[in-house]
């Protein structure tokens, strides 16, 4: 791949935002990117009233049905105005908005545990994850705790990018599984400009080569900080996607457990579907 500044390395094919942490989210045609990621991304989270930890689908033993919920904002908005309420749709098709007085009671009943709805990041917040009991994992059958970045509901970084080349390579490694983008929860899905051969191990996982570089997308500048380690969330059922442990196994064995990259925001702005991705 040409690594010179100004070289176009891909185009944005999808933009995704997740208003409530660990729930399904929404697809967008454009998004405002701030120093804290996509405006409205992970704006809300459930807090376990008993433990004080942030609810996360990384621990499906405690939170088995978070992927049965979907959240989206009720109206468009810009950075200059307060965030509007989000609508949370329950597994049975009923819904509630985040500003309704009974929202916490209804969410508690639906997830099977008493929860609070947090509307801004909490300093010192932690969440739990779980490594399933598979011998190809380093720490099988282990619950672990991890901190969230101060004042946010992100697991590690503000922006997550994933290329279609990586999805195609994983699919080639395990054709019996479905490496649907929904399993990976990226903010930006990138179609690389250079054609790739998914059967060629030397011509895949192209975003690994972006680590340490700065890229521009639309009006934004993003610093690619490191790989995105994957967890049990990629294996969980959602919508028409079945539970499939082979998804995580393929990532572990094919790319050291990583798929996609994390980025921080150097300069914010608007990103639109179809925007070029360029080495800065």
C-alpha cells in the first residue's frame, strides 16, 4: 500500500452510532465527530444498582439480553444543542424514551436486574467482562474487571474503525460463520481503495498497517492508536445472527485476537458516507 501523505486508502461505507452502551444502535448518513467521538455515541449506559458497575455485553452471564435492545435518538441534533432523548426499543417491540419518568423501572424489569440510567460518563466507572470456557483462549472461564476512560462510557477509545478487507479475510478463514459488521460495533466501516485477496494472509487486516498514522476522513483528523482486541461480544446472537464461538476463535487464531483499530480524535468535524480516507 502507498503510505505517502495524501494517498487515499479507502472510503467510508457505513457510519454507526450506539446511543446506549452495549445495546444495538443506528446507521447514519453523516455524523459530527468531537474530541469524545461521534456526537451521541455511548451517551447513555445502564448502571447495576447493586454493584455500581456499568452494564456491558462483555459479560453475558450477568447481562444476557442487552443485544435484544435497540437505541436511537428521536431527532437529529448538532453539537451546539443539548442531546435529545433516545428511544430504547425492547425485545417485545415496546419502547421507552430516556426522558420518561418510568424509564429505569421499565429497564430494570426488562433486563432482570435493578438498574439506573446514566446520562453522562462517570469518573472511575468500571465494567465486567467474561472469557468463555474455550481452551484456545488465554484465560478461559474468567470474569475480569476493566476501567472506562474518565467521563465516558467507552471501553477503551473514542473511535473504532473496521475495514471490509478484514471482514472478508475472516470470512475466508471460517466460511461456515457469518462475519457480519454488526458483530463488531465499529463507528466507521472502510472499503479499502487497494483491492485485497481475502485468501492471501499477506494481503489482509490492512488497518493493522495504519497504527501510528494519522488519517483524515471528511473534516476530521484521527490518530490510529492501536488494534481493537475482540471479546465474547462478537460471538453473541443478535437479530438474525446466531451465537457462534467460531467467530472469536477465528480472530484469535487469525490475527492475535484483534479486528479493526482504535483511534483518537485530533480534529473534529463532519464525516459523511462516501468520504475518502486519506493518510495525513
